[in-house]
C-alpha cells in the first residue's frame, strides 16, 4: 500500500549550528553543474549530473549534516575519531535521518565535498554487521572550521521537527514527564538523573556573555568558543540527548559534555550555584585497586619482594595528598615539569601508552616500576582500549552505581548531576556528599582518597 504524502503539511523554523561564513544558498548557483552519486534500491550507486537548481532543494539536509558534524566534532567522542587523523569524525548513513533517508548519505556529503565545505577520509573496519565495512570520516575545511559557530534557522516539515525533537530528547518543559521516584525501586538513580536533566536551570544569557568575554581577551580560542556555543545552544533548546557506552559503562549527557567554565551557570531552585566535588587523581586510585586485585605468580621470592616494594612505593605516593606532585618528586625531581605535564606523562604515556611505544617517559617508567607496568599492560594485550575501558567502568561503578544510588535514597529531591568522576550538587548537600565520597571511595580503593571542592 502506497502512503500518501501530506502536501499541505506546514513548515516550521528549526535552529541548527553552522559556521558564520557558510551560506549554502550563495555557494549553490542555479546553473552550476554537480556530478553526484545516486544510490539504487539494491545498495549500489551510480553517478548522475545535476544542476544547482535541483540541488538547492536539498539545502536543509545539507545544513543538517553540517550541524551533526559540528556537534560531534565538539563532543567527547574519541571512539569516533579517525585513528590516523583525530580531527576527522566518523559519520553514518543513519545520521541524516529523519531529514533524509539513509540512501541520501553519499549524495549529501558528496555535494558538501564538491563545494569544498568538508573534507573526508574513508577506511575499512569491522562493524556489528560485517567483518569489513567502509567507514567515512569528515571535517570542515579550514575556511569554515576557523569561523565562529552561530545558530541558523532552517525550515522543516512539522512531522520532521517532531522526529528531531524525539531523537535529541527535546521536550517542552510543560510536556516533560517527571518520574515519581517513590513509586519505583529499580534504576532509581537513572530516573533521578532524567528528572534533573529535563528540569535543569541554566542561565544561557550569562553563559553566552561570559563566553564572548573570554574570546575577546584571548582566554579561549575559536575552537573552544565553538565548543562553548554548541553546549549552550543544546541546553537552551532543551536538547537533552543522553547516550550510553556499554564498553565503559559511561553515560554522556549535556552536562558531561559541557566545558568546565560553563558549569557555574547551573543553579538550584533558589538561584544558588551548584558545588562541584571531584575525586582527585581518580585514575591513579583505580590503578591501585587494579593492582590489589591481582595475585601475580613469581618464580622466586626475590621477584615477589620486588613487586611488593613497587606496590608499597605506589601506595605511599597516593597517600601524599597530591599524587602528581608526589610522583614528580620521586621520579622527576630535577626536571622542570608542571603538574599538567606530569599528569600527561602518567595518564597518556605510562597508563595508556601503547605496548610498543618508545616514548622516553614510558621507557623510563618501565625501568623504574617494571612489575606494575606489566600488570597495566596485560589488559592491553587482547585489545588496546581494554585498559581505559576498565578504568572508566570502575569510575562509573563507584560514582554512579554506589554513591549516586546511596545519596538519592537519602535525598530524592536533591539536585545532583554526575560528570564522570565528579558531582554537581546543591550547596546545602555538599558537605554530606563530600563525606560520603570520601567514605565510599576509601572502601572501594582500600585507601583514603582525596575529594576536592571546585
């Protein structure tokens, strides 16, 4: 049965992000020829010649593709970045839905590429359907990536707007269903976060003014400015998109994606700023828990003693109050390295260094703490990402599954947001939550841990 299209359906203006200097209406001249791929029903493609006049009716879909690419480029999507060119972001045919069907994917990005708006790489990698499949990665060309991001209104059919709002979790505040936590027992913490996100009090005007001021004085660059603007726009329009990664047990929300400088503009119901509580040096503590979960088999008492000496040294460094400062004092006392540089050495070069890496700091740490390095590296043998995923799963287990659950059982009406290893909480609850984080963190890591107020 053929479905009849509603020709009388009204069009509604919808706000999307785009580079300030991008005007597709000016780029696509009516007489301009385009050699574009056309997808057949059997999945194959052929090429056809089109004029700008026929291409112009696809401008709303072209802007939608740009919006998705911008949002993804300015989000924490490391798994979607091209392994050999990190500023290229993977996109899928489903990304252009519901504005266009998947069949238009190559057509849409082909036009943008021919206009020199985007660049692309392709690669072959496995997915859940095939052992070998094409993957496409995109970025804006330099002309547009160095431009400010602004909001741009595009008209879509009302039915499309409804699908977009559903896809992005955008609800009118009057239509948002608040879940009664007293009537549920399972996954109460998930419902609590759902309620908090859909009733977030965020001063977008103050956030925009602050962002503009930081750019004006050179505190942030254009790329950071655009990240700030996209984050503000998402919350301002109520686009509460929540995704979950099964591999690392992490939830990604508009608050976790929000730059730290913007969190000060989230308020409680009394107009007071929230307090941020953060587990200091979480990954260092997670590695300590990992080390204590292993019982290595050594062929001599001397090797066992050597490992125990390393473990005791690591424990003493953790207990020094600031892991990275103590780490520098032990291993790099004479080098001029600041705390951020030491943190990069520990997290990027040592903990997450590749097995065959020849980085001088990783080589040095392998010599100084060979047994601990072996245990860290054993998780990377089967798959490199296994170590980082293990760390993130520990983080989510403690923060989300233990502390969050316990706290909202005591205070179901509290405003509380998770940011990976941190919490944003109302001022009146901050002291109690800080105490709980210290207590539960101490139990989890089997060592007293440091919680900082930011």
